[in-house]
C-alpha cells in the first residue's frame, strides 16, 4: 500500500497492523513520481517504509516491527538462495530433503538433466545460447518454447512431487498441469508462452502471468523466464529485484529458471549508474548486487544446465 493510500485511514482507527513481504514488488505507480522522490513524505512509496524510517513519523509514533521466523511455502535450499533479498534472517519450515520433484527415468537431454536436478535441490537454471541476432527480450520465441518444453516434459515423465513436512498420508503425488505456474516479466512474453500453452492439449490448465499478478500465489512447480534473459544492457526496471524475488519464491517443491546464457557475464561486466535522486537508496546498485549474488550461487552449486 502506498503512503498516500494509507494516510486517510488515520481517521478511522488509532492502531494498525501492516502485513506484507518487503522482498516483493513495490506498489505500481501509474504516473511520473520523480517530483516527489526527495520530499519528506513521498506519497508513492510503500506505507511501511515511510512509517518505519521517516523522522517525521518516528517523532510521534514508535512502530513495533516483527518478522515471521520461517517460510512455510519454500523448500529449505530456496530460503538460503533468497535470504540476500531481505534485511532480516528467516528459516524454512521444511527441513533439507523434505521437498523434491521426482521424474521417471534419467534422460540425458539438457531439459531432462535440469528436471533431474530437482530431485536433490529445488532450484535449477536452464540456459540457451545467446544468438548474435538476439531478439527483443519480450519477443524471444525460443525461450518461450523452452519454458513450455520444460512444462511438457514434467507431465510426459510423470513427475511427482514429494512434500514430507505437511503430514500428508501420501507424501508423493503426480504433478498435474494445474500444479505448474509460468511467469515472465513482460506481458508480450507471457502471451507468447500462453499461446503455446493453449495449443497444447495437455497443458491448458497451466497458469501464465506476470510476477505482479503472481504475488501471494503459489504452485508446486514454477517455471520463470529470468528478468535479464536477452537484456544485454539492464535498466533500473530490469535490476529491480522485487520481480526476481517473486518469481523465485512461488514454488513449494521445484523452480526451473529459463533464459539466455549471457546472464552471468552481463551481471559481471555491467557498470551500474547511480541515477537515484539525492537522499534516496541506490535501488539499481542493490539490485545488481542481489541479482549477481543469486546467479553466482546457482553457478557455484552447479545448478545451471546449458543447452
């Protein structure tokens, strides 16, 4: 909730409980907010951020900040991967090895090798070569095909999900199309993927949407097009890590990230400009650091499979 939306509520109550996830996407602002960036109470910023950090508010209010101790949705290793996105520590409800995606057979093709890795860890990246004539990131049909191919192989291989921490009598069950979610940052890319899903007889119940619309939702398995796939010169929008955090935190058992193979090199080579207004946080710099930490962790743990 934006600060401007919260202010009128002061007339109807003397106490408020604000519940949310600081690692997610900030409120969407449909107008140019640059004129308010350096004001004392920017109306477009999240209300909790204003309340907990602004000297004007803190002079009259002493907010009590509480952090939940654990994530019930995420597998154990996913919590470790996402921890750098947050300013406070939290654990996983699930213990190591209690969550897994298990597929029949051990096929050697790259897509299948990526799926096989989900038996021993919940996150894997699958990359495709970066072509010299790289299409726009939001119209990359090869990556759209790859995302759908991953979903199809999960169904074709009769993949099962294992969740041992919820007390289920049958800890393993087959993954159905409605258990899979696909997300990309651009609507055009989502529509490319959705068109392929609609034309596939056994995949039509898979939901495809932007990370903004995935907030608060979950699936047993998610497939995410990496926000920097096909982006050789990342903008502040690309480096804003709320989207990556949402995309990487919707799964209960398995996450497959698809994208072009330049992502690591791009993050290592770019120099991020400090173009934020004076006095405001360096969102792009922090985003670059978090993106780089996330990708380096995948590579260091051998969780990246190349086509």
